[in-house]
C-alpha cells in the first residue's frame, strides 16, 4: 500500500516490542528436549566466547540470567511414587523456557526499536561459517543474509505468515468466525485453498495495468499540497501530514473506493455529508458484532486516517496486557474497526444497488469486486472459475467462488487492503525524502552519477515531454534506492512449520518464530556491492514468481529491492506504492532546491511518522 502488505506494515522498529515477548512465550511452552536442540552448554557459550558488548553481548547476558533446567522424564523411576514432584519439575522446566524465550525476544525487540541498523549490521558482520544466522537455544531466530531472506520469503511451505491469522480474522469478525472455517485476508495465510482464490480475484481488481490512473491520482494530490505550500509563502512544508499522508489516502479513496470527504462536503451516499452519521445496517448486524459504536460516520480525511492507524495498531502492536496503554489501544482499535467496517458496508450496499440497476459507478477496487460478483451470479464470467481452478490445480467445492465474492468476503478484502494502504506509505514517503536530503548532505557515497542534482533535474522534466517516461523511471530508482538505505521496517515475521528445515545446514525447529530482515538483506555485501552507497543504476535482478502460474500478468519481482517483500506475499499494491513514492518525490523536488529543517520524527513508540520539515527555494 501503498505497501499494502500487512506483514510489511507491522515492521516498523518498535512494532515488535509488545508482540514478540507474547509470541515467544507461546512457542516456548511445552517444547521437548529434542525440540529444544542444543542447550547453551552444548554450544560455544564458554566464558571466553561470550560477547561482552553490542546486541550479542546483551543476548549472552540475558541467557546467563535465565538458565535452563532439564526436562523431566515422566518414565524416570524416581517419579513413580511421587507424581507431584514430576509435575513440579515439569512446571519449572516450562517456566525456565518461557523466561529464556521472553528474555531473548525482549533483547531483539529492544534492538529493533532503538538501534535496528546497528543490531542487524552486527549480525551481518559475524563470520558466515560461525554464524550464518542468529539462532539462540530458545527464542526467535533472526535471518539477515540475502540468500536466507529470499528462501524464508519464497518457501511458504517452510516459513508461513500464520502468526498473524487470528488477529486478522478477529478484525473482520463475521460473528467471531472460526479461522479454520473462514479464510482470513489473503496476506495472513499460506494455505493454498485459502490464499489462491483470493489472489486470483484481487489481482484482477488491483492491476499493474492501472499505472496511468494511479499516476494521475498521485500527481494531482501531491501537486495540490506543494502548490498550497508555495502559496503560503513560508518556503517550507512538513511532508508527513501533507503529501506523505494524503497521497496514499487519495489512492485509498479514489482507487480502492473507500472515499473520504471534507466536513460538510456532499458524499456519494444519498443525503449524507462528510462527518454525518448513519444507522448501522440490520443486515450487517447479523454477521458483525458491534460493541463500540451505535452509528456509523461518513469519514473526513482525518477520520479515515485515524481509523486505519488505530485498527492497525490494535491488530498488530497491542499484544501485551501489562502495557499501561493496552486497554486504551484495544478500545480505540475495536472502535476504528467497527467504524471502518460499517462505512465499507454502506458503500458496498450503495454501489451494488447502482450496478444492479445498470447505473454508472466509479471504477474502483470495491466496484470491480462487486461487478465480478454480479457477473458470476448472472453467468457472464465463465472463465473466472476456471482461472481459480487452474491456480489451485483442483476443482473448486460447489459454491466456493460465490462465497469468495460474497458481500462479507468483499468487505473483508477491502478492509484488509485499506488498513495496509495509508500508515506504511506515509512513513515510506517520508523516509524517501529523508534519504534524498541525506544524499544532498553527503551522507552516502555516490556511484554512477546518482547525485541529488540529477534527481532535481529529472523532476523538472515537464509532463508530456518526450523525456517524461525516462525521467519517471529514474525518479522511481531514486525512491527505491533511498528506501533501500532507509527502509520502512526492518523485519518480517514468519514461523517455521516443518522440522528438519535448515539454512546453510543449520536446523531450525518447527514452531520457531523467525525474524526475516529484508532491510539487512538489502545491505548484505555478498549480494549488494557497495551496499552503503547510493547507486540508481543497480541491477534490480528480476525474477519470476515461484508459482508463476498464479500470476501470469504480474511483472517479475526484484531480488534486490525487497521493501515490498518477495514471493507469494509480495505487496498487493506494489505498483501503487512505487508510483506514490515516485510522484511524492517528483512533486517535492519540483519545489526547487530542498533543505532539511529537521530530522524525521516518529511517535513516542517509534511506530508512526510524525513530522519531517523541509525548506525549499
């Protein structure tokens, strides 16, 4: 969404601080001695080999403070007459595992929150033969080398996204539907029978063929804010609450189809204006449990942004009940989810009725899904079912395609895409501009003429010029290279689901939580020459999808620029994302020579971009 991949979304540095400890506790309980693998005494944790500084030093200290105890053998004769002793020893074993897993996860989370690049670089700097990746005896693994990251993201049969599935299902409710019976949003599952049908459907309605539409929307919104800044006459703009926020909001409104309005502005819903309330639909109440709101709201831009931000935070960053703000974030998140759900349903109902009457509707993701629904019901799209069956490699159960295009599933898919469509691209756009300012200030070595001045010149190429296509391609590479050096998010979460899984011959046990660092992979000198230099001429090293039969119309994916993920869960909105970044950069550079007036500021939990003040002349 851009950066519409929810799993990319959750990975700002602090996003794991509350989540990884909970996840680590879940996976550590009940691990057998065989599953636990080597204990510290069986590794190289002798005093002379324990690091005393940096991330690894902190890990070593945490492990020393949380010693493990042997798992009791229930067949040990000494327990024959004293089962209570066995239960006590078992509880002590499990408590030690939980304490160790939480301690290690806490160090990882703190490193990602406060000094992510230092932590990841320290792991990259370890001798590959001694530490191909970070794998403690108990606790999450951290994968940083390029080849390993690609494998973890591509091999969904070994490393899955299932840590997200429960919260994503809850967010779409349907009477708290059972995740074993109802598919979650596609970016929260790796089960073929759940993922592939929605993959086919959503890639029909979010397409790289929409480049001109997306470019026009992004450019118009970006230039609105830069023109407004010029008219104010102060010679400065804060990019975060302006371009970085409202360009993706415009994509959500006019491309995805979840519109926002100025307060009092007439909306598409008959008789309603921006900020007006409406009754919750009785049909929706039958499948969705409302606990926080009594009526819906036609959102303003601020309403829609806050709904997305609060829903996202509750789903992905609010797992620690002892956090002082846990209850507040939970309530705000549930309320936001209910407001967004009620509004999407009203839009769906309104546009569905217009389509049924044969009336024109805006061309959006929402209306495209509704048109697919109507075509299926009337028998006009006989090729769709065959396309889904070809992707699955098997026949669809009777009625399954209709269920995937039901009102509830359309609502769930639009909800999931919208929640991934604003907060992440806001930060990503800000980081691209921050990187360009750093390039101008001499922070990065420059290779192959990749200067700030060249970017400035490319932005001045007028629309309609014979050089426009070339200039936009170059600005796109400036944006991708800037985001490679200052990525939005450092890691993606996966879970190992098969025993005997290995990376470079080192086993990873089933159930292990794996932090897959795409940010580190883009700085791995074995795969990226001069990784800390700014070079827009880098070979993107394009590769086809692992299961390319499901994505015949997709452009090949880069194995260099991993900001939008890789493999099956490559960002659904990657095309919109790149255009958003490109057009935001173009509009800013067209203001003239830029000057940094402040550093990129994040919120107090380092989750959201807050401010980046830029001067221009």
